[in-house]
């Protein structure tokens, strides 16, 4: 079996994976992603036991148990580029023999749930609510670096490109469906569902204007109006589509749960954003162990 070169699979002197600084025994098969490193202990404070805690750069990892279920929570930082690092390295931990540098014959499947903050694109999806991304709508272009056409929802992508008059100078939008098994586990009466759009930046790519003019000042309103067979674009953030795409390519389950702390449609911002995130953490943890 072909060995993976040291320049491609980079390890630290202690044998841990390069960016995350983790070894295979440090993680569970059930993983929670948060963006902010300071949110990791806000999740793990609910754990019954803690067995491992480490941080390198913006990547903090804590593994423990919650109601008897072993869980790992990891901070990814911001953006699709960081997701590319985190998911590839997590997959390497479970599906590559790090000593032999060869792909294992029996591959493991991870369950990955993102608990993130997001802005609503719809007036009727209010601040302090929860949104489940049934689909990730990628505006970032990351998945085009991989052989990935087989996982794209091409018909929906074409409808989005047409409805928004998408500029050909930008990366082609891609759409990936989230894990159905995780969606059934995490759905609830108080949870909105729809397309979670992933932008490659916070300012111009999300329609914010400070000193720089943006290519399409109407893009946000076009995304707001996008509707495919009754499914709307509900919220906009910076990680979901990359998580869905890379997870699906590698054979993992992934779903994004979003705490809505802003509403771009009516200009509202939550008065209690930290409370909303805390409620989503508790909701997600309890659903994962049911």
C-alpha cells in the first residue's frame, strides 16, 4: 500500500497530527464543532467527566462524557479554510495509520455537529431562535479544490445561480445536503430548517460595506428570496457548507445547528446572545444522547 509522504501528512515530533496536536486516542467518534475557542469549555462544563484538554493555535479540544456518551468538542476558528484543516486532520486520525502512513482498510465514520452563531436572512426567523441547516449553500469555492461533483445538488445550484444572477467571476455556488440521520436526531418543534449559506468572508462576501464597494449590493436580498420547492435560505455564516462537503466526501455525518443572534432582514440583534448559545448547547447535547 502506498505510503503518504511526510510533506502531505504532517506530524509533530510526538506523533500528533500537525495543526490539531491530537492523537487518535484523544477523540471520540462523536464530535461537536464550535468556532470560538472560548466556547469549548462552555460546552464541556456540562460534561460529567473530562479526560483530555489541549489547545494549539485557535484549535482547542476537550474530550469527556455527557450522560454516559463519550464526546469531543473542538474549536475550528473562522471560515472554510480552517474547516479544511480540521476535517482532514480528524479524518486522518481515525482513517490513516499515522505510523505506517497508509490508509486503513476499515474506515470509521464520524458524527460531526456544529454549534454556531449565525444571522437570519428571513424576517420570520427571529433572533434567539435555532436553525438547522438541512443543506449547506457554499459561496466559498472550497469544494472545487477536490473531486466532488458527485455530491453536489446540481439542479438546486443551477436554480440559485439563475435566481441570483450569480457573477461568473465568483466561484460557482455548491449545495450539499446535511446528514439525514443527524437531522432526525436533532430536529424539534422550535428548530427552523432551510439552506444555511456559507460565505468566504465577513464583510464584502456578506454584503457589509465599510470603505469598499461590493460587486453586488443586492446579493443579500437575492439570497433572501431564493426558494427551491419551498425550502428557503434561512441564515448566513462561514463554515457549514465546507463541513458538509468534506464530511460527505470522506464518509462522515455532519449537521449544523445555529443560534440566531442577528436578523439581517430587519436589523435586529439579540439582547441575550450568550443565553441563546447556552440554550442551543444544552438542546444539542441532550438530543445527541437520546
